[in-house]
C-alpha cells in the first residue's frame, strides 16, 4: 500500500536530496513573496520579481509533485510484486 501524501513528503524531506533542495528553495521563495505582499506598494521591479517568484514556485512545486508521483509508482510496483 502506498504511503499517504503527508507521510511520503516527510519521508522524502529526510531521504531525497533533490526533493529537500526543491522544498528549501520553495520555502525561500514563499518567504520573499510574503515580504512583498506585506508592502503597501510594489515598485515596477518588485512587481516583476513577484510574478517571477510565482512562476518559479509553481515550477518547483510541479517538480516536487513529479518526485512524489514517482515514489508512489515505485511503491505500487513493489506492492504488485510482493
């Protein structure tokens, strides 16, 4: 049986270097986005940065989800052969 998503993500944070690096970068971008969102006004460069951060966060999240799906697939393959 495959692990549920929160357990699998916790496991990946401990065991998968790529997943951990992606999660760390995602958190850094989330923190910066939070800083920008608390400003009453964003300059033009800050607005561009905000848009770029949102796109990059989505890319990181997609890659992290790819890793989760890959691990679920491996768990499923192991369950079928066991």
